[in-house]
C-alpha cells in the first residue's frame, strides 16, 4: 500500500528546547523518502520515529544555518554505515557547497553509498520522475535559501456511470485509457482529470514571491512560523515569518492542510500559534507541529 505522510523529526528554530529537537522532516511519498533540513540530532530522531537510512532517497537542504543542516554529517555517515543499496541525491544551495563538503566529510568513515550532489542555484525543476516533479524557489533570508515543492502529475478518474452509458466494461476500460478512445467514444467523455497532489516545504524566509509560488494550491504545506504576530518586526529583521503571515499565505493559496513549525524558544504556549493562524482567516486543516508528529497528505479531491 502506498503511503504519503510527513514525519516531523524536529520543530525548534535556532535553539532546541527540552521538548523540541532541531529541524528534521521526512516526506514519505509512496516508495520514496525525502528528508528535509536535517538539523542536529536528526539521526536519533529518525530512530525514535522508526525511520531508517534505507528509507531515504533524497535530502533537501533549504540553507546552511546550523539548525537546518548540522545533522547532515551523522545522517550521511549512517547511510554509509547501513550500506543503503540505492543512490541518494542531495539538493542544497550551490553557494553553500563548501559547507556541504565540510559536513559530508566532517570525520573519517568508509564511503559505501553513491551520494549524488545536485546543488541548486536557480528557480525551477530539480528532478522529474514518474511519481513527481521536484521544484525549487528562491526565498528571502540573510543567507541564500530555497524552498521545495513536489507535484504529482495529473491523472484520470474513470466515471462508472459514463462508462456504463457507453457500454464500456471489463478490459475495454483499460483500452480506452491507453488508446484515448474506443469505438468513437473519447476518453474525456468517460473520465475526468484527477489533479495530482502537491506538497511544499518553506523554511526560513520573509514574505516574498517564492513563498506564494511554492504554496499555491498545495494539499500539504509545511511552513515556518518562528514568531507570533506581535513580533512581526523582529521576524522581518531576522528573515522569518509569523503565524499570521504563514496562515494568510496558506489561506490565499488554497492550501488544504497547513503545518506550522520552526518555533522560537521564546514562546511557551504552542496553542497561540493556532489561535493566530485562525484569526488570520485560515479555515483549512491545521497542525501546530510537535516532534514525532505524523501528518498524512490529504486524500485526493
């Protein structure tokens, strides 16, 4: 059975707390696993969450601040220790190449796995697979930062009543799907477009064009809300979003499920993030992330 879910490994911003590890997020997408922003302690959080090195196919780093990348060294060495049998691809800002290399070779170990480096230096597609397209968009932060978006190709949903009306049954259903028509009946007459699912990951950034482009029409949006609205000036100065700003982005983009994360240690009441997000007008499904939370991708419309 295919599984599409987000496994939250850590939700703290610059400083971890007793209850929040540094960043780390695994997206399970059918048979693949994409690890986003492995901060310090990610390897141990993977163990606690039941995530194995073998589950990883891609690593996506938004930027090279420590809370988003210091876990790379341990994760990469664990991938090699466990001798993961498949290739793993790492995406990260090209401007941080020296940081990636330092983390990849932070200590001595035996390399056993093909780790492909695929740095990002412009907006656009990073990978095109039968299951999804992975895109990157530039964000606004004191260091170069990119958000990531995964889009499933659109498919077709067959309509039983239309098929029956045209007498199309059994193997003929497959034929009309493959061939585009059958006995003069076009595929469009007996089916409709099934929009592919969309996921976006937006970390440290001010409001900018890239944030809105990544969020547009998402089924699941993971987005930082480091500050509460009363600290909006502080958020802007440091290149971050507030809970209300993130929620308004999701509201305007038609996001179905919003996941707020990356919280400053200055706040002790996580429910306040939800209250401000609702006050900003977001009415969809909402999760204020906690470490080890699992969030399923919403079912197709």
